[in-house]
C-alpha cells in the first residue's frame, strides 16, 4: 500500500512540528540549567564532593583489617579422624564421593556431604579432633578488633 503525496506531506509536517517542539524544550532546559547554578557554585559543589570522597576513602583505608574467624562461628567440623579414615577406606574401594557420602549417611548414620568427602580425599579437610591449621601450636588467636 503506497501513501499518497498528501499523506506523506502530513507525516512530514507532523515530524517537523515534533522536532520543533523538542528543540524548543531543549532550549528551555538549557536556559534553566544556565540560570540555576553559577560557575562559582558549580566549582564549590565539585570541591565539596571531592572532599567528601577523600574523607570516605580515608575512613575506609584506615580501618583495621578484619581478623580471621577465630571464635568458631560458622559451620562446625563434623568429621572425626575415625570418619576420615572410613572415607579414605571407601575411596580406596573405588566408590565415588557421592556414593561415599550416601553410604556413610545410610549405613553409619554419619551426616556428611559429597563436598566434605571431596575435601577429605584431597587432603584439605581438618578433622574435628585436630587443631585448625590457621593457628599452629603455640599461637593464640588474635584479639578481636572493633569495627565502627
């Protein structure tokens, strides 16, 4: 369907009217912006924002670093040395991590996940009855740091 010359002219006139209205509105906004703040006020506000930014950055960088979790909060170790030995024995028998976890949960009533089994197999798990490697023997956990 082709438009007639009259329809095209009407569409063009409407587009030109709309463009004029938009340009007029842009000019109004420019004038409002120009009149709303002086260059000196603009510079003052920018300087205030920079000072505020520097102050906040100083506060952040001067905070003491957070202490490792020495209080024992978070998930507790659930596997004892005995459980670790069972896991390693089942792994030597060729069971997968998921099957080891299922077998221990079902037959031995030890709730353990496949992820924990994987940590035990890789040697990255510290059993329940051993000290955490974060604080070797003879060292005490750091004192708590108060954070603002």
